[in-house]
């Protein structure tokens, strides 16, 4: 469930919000930041696939040494669909692209999706700005602890903490300096204490938010 990364291996490190198949948008943003594929690192908060035009290209990113990602609920829906041979929920939520692939393309996509089973739910990385925790929707505890058992379902799906934050009842999470989440499209980046929400709806006509943590 957890993956630990040492930030001192890279020059610059960014965390990026939900990509959702927007591959060209991602490449344009990286170019604008003079991203160096040999010295810099990009970490995704998950949801590489669905809704956008290039899900397969986005899945191919997990093979790159400069790219890390946590698992998103859309990757999980795809994995569940393949395991159960039931594609209804995934298709309803943006997975229709899979049915439009040719058979050779489907085989490649399946191999890439199966590789997503190795994606962690939570990444911990120590950077210049302190200890950063990246998860898709939430870290479902008031205290972060490495390898602490937490609900994978809530890590992938839970919106309760963000709802509380918008209602003025939210609280930060102790045990780390920064927590980075996606999952819920918002109109701009929101920061509540040490919680950062960066899915700014690129696939819905918003922008792809990057946060530089080193």
C-alpha cells in the first residue's frame, strides 16, 4: 500500500493533479516547466485514465523512470472490470475508450492496466519542504504513520474530509508536513492547513495543476 521515495535523488519534483487521459496537455505543461527527464521527477495523484483522449499514452507513463503515481479510483475500476469481466461501472465513468480499441491495442492496454496493480495507494517522499504524502482521495486517519493499516476504499474514494474543509470543519493531518490529494474536481487549488487538493478538472476544461515540492 505504501511506497517510500527519497527526494534527494532528483533536482526538481512536482506533484500533478488528475490527468484523465490528457496526455498532450501534460507534455505541454512539462515542456513549459523545462522538465528534465533525467534529473526531475513527476508524481501523479492518480486517475491517469478515462474521459480524456489518450488513456493508453497516459498508462505508458508508469514505465518511465521519471514518473511515479499512486493508484486512483479510475485505475481501480478498470482493474475490477478486468477481474470480474463486468465493464458496466467503468464504462459509465469514462472507460468507454477501452471498448473502442483494436484487439492488439486492447492487449497492450490490459498489460498496462495489470501493471497498475503494483501502484501504491500512498507515496511518502521527503523533500526540501519536508515529508510529503500523496494519495488519491484521502488519508483516512488524523495521524499519518508509515505502513499504518488504512482503508484502501477510503483512500481511493472518500470525499468527507474535503466536504468538512469547505464547511469550515476540516482539520489537518499530523505526522507529515504536506498531504496532496486529487479525486474531486475543484475550481482552483485549495489548501486547508497541511492538506492540498489539486484536481482542477483538466479533462472538464479546467487546468492541470502542478505543485513543485522541490
